[in-house]
C-alpha cells in the first residue's frame, strides 16, 4: 500500500482521501490519525473482499441508495463499508 499525501487526485475528486488500491491519496500534506485510520479500514475491507468485489459492492450500495432517493452525502454515509469505517476510525472497539 502506498500513501500519497498532498495529492492532486484527491483534490480533483473533492475528497479528503480516497483509496484506489494499492494507493491511498490524501488531499492534505498531513492527514490526521482518524482519517488515516478510516482509510486503512477500507484497505482492510479490500483485503477481506478482494479489490474488484469491494469496489463493485461499494458502488452498488451507493447507487441503490441514490435510486431510493438519498442525496449524495446520505447515500455515501449509508454504504456499509463507510458505516464500518466511521464506527471504527477512532480506534474504539465494539462500538
Ligand atoms: Zn470512507
């Protein structure tokens, strides 16, 4: 896995960070630990499911939520991979 900080890719996509395995692009020069944890949880999910299946399931959930009428941010937050990442990003377990 390769961390790229101060990334134009992330800024072009208007995100703080994005995992395009095996790269993690961060918009900031010094991403904070919580953001780093969040993205590493996605890397763990990719290792659990496989690269193609992870992105397929991620996008499928996103578009199904959009079809149900959710706005972009709501749909994004409703993706099960994001729910897990937000739940675990602070390092607390069993929350
Ligand atoms: Zn995420």
